C-alpha cells in the first residue's frame, strides 16, 4: 500500500521527538491509522534509512521504535561534543554482564560472583542508565535487586533481553579448571550459583581462599 508523504512524515516526526521508543499501537492511536498501516510505514522508513546517504536508522527496542544514529557516524558526533565517548571500565562491564544474565540480582550476589566489591562499577552503571533498581529481595535486610534498562538494550542494539548471546557456563568452567584459574572450592561455588541464587552470600565463601575486597 502506498501512503501519502504526510503520513510517513508524521510517523517520522513522532519517532524523532519521543524520548522513549513508541509502539505500533501508540503510533496508530496518535495518527488514527491501523496497526497494519503503521507496520508498512515503519518498513518504508527502514528501507529509506538503509541508504548510505542517511545518517540515522530505525531501531526496534522492547516492541517499540525510535530513531538512532548509525554506528559509522560516531566520529562526527564525538567531534560535535569535543570529546570521545567514554567507554565502560572492565569492572563495569563485568558487573553489567552479571546483571544482564542473572537479573534480578543483588549487589551482594554480584560481589560473590566477582570475588571483589562492585560499589563503584554499579554506581557508574546506574548513573549511565544501563541498570536500575527493580525491587527488593525477600530476606534479611531486603537488599535491592538490579536489572537492565531499556537504555541497555538501545546501547547494545538489542530488541529485547532474549537477544543476549547464550553462554555455555559448563564449557567456561571446564576451561577455567584446566588452566588453573579456579580451585575446587571456588568451582563448587560457581556451580551452585550458575543456576540460581539461594541466599545472600556472607563474607568469604572459602576459608582457604582470601579474596581481595577492592574494586578492580
């Protein structure tokens, strides 16, 4: 079906000004069009933005849509703000990966997996809007549970959390043991926590192993 340019422009304008992804249902409601018509307009826009002459593209996030800049335009955008984009530290990436795959998860559980405190890295991720407080865990102290955000999906170009690459924890454990990266005590702890967390960990999970309690 061919649409009038005004209808296509209307969808484009809404996606441009919205501060969060818009669903097909919301777009249809505003423009008084059918879901099928909105889907066809979105497809038309996606085809237009695929051209090398366009610096933006159509991004699908959590069932909604927004406009974003193409990765190859990053150098120009960095020049606009006179500074390169600040990446995440190794510690922050570790914490983010644990939260993404284990969510919802407490800071104590993250610390337990890493073997070090994660306060600074976690604070950075919250500040950048990549993780958020998603509730409280039942139990002593009712610690905060953390999960990933919509901004996390946008940042990594994912439509949903289900698009995260599958990890083979068994293979990772076998390699770590073969290379002597973990001992039997820590390996047992990893195996216990790879499926689910039972309780908030206490200080030290191996009497023979003293873990450094400082930020990586």
